[in-house]
């Protein structure tokens, strides 16, 4: 069974081909244009998707060494994401499925960040049901109880900013280019995580809040730069390490709480921030400290990619869970 996956929810245009759940190709075109604006500009993202989508899909098919006619179905991201971006992938998927006369499968992007753990599953240790999935990305921060591939329950989420935004907005305050998350990670590895204490938000249950952290970083930096204009340059590693340490503590605290509450010790992470070296290390420590069994996706399946869309497509194909041509993109959807 050959599935073409198409992802266009934000600022990456991606296409992948999977054969029976194994990746044959996974092409990602990241849009550089947004860097100069310090964040994703929706209008420009949509236009770049229109330019990228045909060459990216062609390349995915070529790299997989198959013919379009071999495809069994097309899976695409229906949402959540930016409307103008989603529309490009949705329309393209529809017309290609129509032209090839094959089934069309709609995919929830956040479910895909979780089910990315089932890509190439016989080569890796995959999580056993039920497990807890913490999706930490540019637009979401959720703890999800995963009972089965398509039986998921959000048991905690952010009440304001996503954790990826906390990284990116803090990076912006430090004068780093967008997206700053990977850069903070890099500098953090060279710094002292206890150099500057940042406050942890008080929010109940299994929910998160990150907008206060961004504000305290801003006030702290403003104050320090007033005293020493070179404060950022002289302390960049320590600032990044301290910030990352605070963010990871917030995430691990909630995971501990969720694990205790549900009695589930199998824990997976997904989404762009799961590429972070600090969170990966902290999870591993959790195996010794709390008896967890943890799962981290392969690096290339953490940030947006079409292989994760295609794996959901494959799992839905097995259940004959197809969608019809009347399907429309949706900027906000839950599971
Ligand atoms: P969503 O999936 O919620 O719709 P998105 O698709 O835009 O949002 P992803 O592509 O999953 O988000 O993740 C992008 C985010 O991951 C960015 O905020 C980026 O800074 C962050 N990120 C990527 N690598 C790292 C890293 N090593 N450390 C911290 N953050 C990182
Ligand atoms: Fe994403």
C-alpha cells in the first residue's frame, strides 16, 4: 500500500511516500522568507506553498522510485493550522485524488505529531497503549491520553502561548533569528542552567501557561541591558541554559502529575520542541527517577513533515476511513 502524504499547515511544504508504513521519501521545503519578519507571515506562507507544492510532491515521488499510478491513497493535513496554508495542500490533494481516482484521507496535524511514533515501526520501539503523549510544538502544548491510534483524549493544555512560542519569542527578545528554539537549545548546552532563575507559572490541573515567562524574560533583559549594554552577548549561553531549564522543569512537572493521576508510565513526546536536547535528556532521567518508559521520535519526524501525515493515512487506509471530496480545510480542530 503506497500512501502519499501532504503537509502544508504552517510554513513547511512537505510530501512523503510510505509503503506499508515504511518511509520511501520525505521531502521538506522550509520557507526561509519568514526569517526576516521574525515570525510566520500567513500571506507569504500561502504563496510559498503554492510555489513549492508541485516540485516537492514530484521530488517525493521520484525519490521513492514509484509512479503516480502506484499510489493507493492520498493523505493531507486538514487542520489545525493557518487557513491559507491548509487550503493549498487540501485543494491539491483533492484534485490529485480525483485525477488518479484513488481515496482521499484527511489527517489531524496534532494527531499526526503523536502517531509519528508509528513510522517505520518494526525498526523502532513503538509506544504501547495506553500511553501519555506530550505534544510540544509551535502552536500547541498538550498532554494527551492515547488509548488507541484514534482514541485520544486531551487531559491538559496551554491556556495561552505554546511552548514553542516561549522559545521563539524569548529568542526574539535576545535578538536571535526566527525560529529561535533550535538556537536557544544550542547555546543552552554551553551555559549554566542555574545562572538566572526565572519564575515558574502557577496554573492548575494539567494545564500550562507560557505567556508570563516571556514577559519575565523581557523585563529581566531590559533591566540587565540598562545596567550593562553588553549583557546579552556576555551571558547568552547562561541566559539560554536558564530559560531552557525553566521550560523543561515546567513540562516535566506536568508529566509527573499526569503520570501519577492516570497511572500510566509509558510516555511519548512529539512536535517540534521534542527535538530539544534538554527535554530528551530530562525524559531519559525520568526512566530512572520515576520508572517511566519514554519514547522520542526520530529527529526528522519532530518538526512538521509529511511522513507523519502519511502514517496516519496508512492507519486510516487499513480501516477504510476515507473522506469525500466535499471535505474542507479547518483552522481549528480537536481530535
Ligand atoms: P503546530 O504543530 O502546533 O501546528 P508548528 O507545526 O508550527 O505548530 P512544529 O513544526 O511542530 O510547530 O514545531 C516548531 C517549533 O519547534 C518552533 O517553535 C521551534 O522553535 C521549535 N523547535 C524546533 N527545534 C527545537 C529545539 N531544538 N529546541 C527548542 N525548540 C525547538
Ligand atoms: Fe506541527
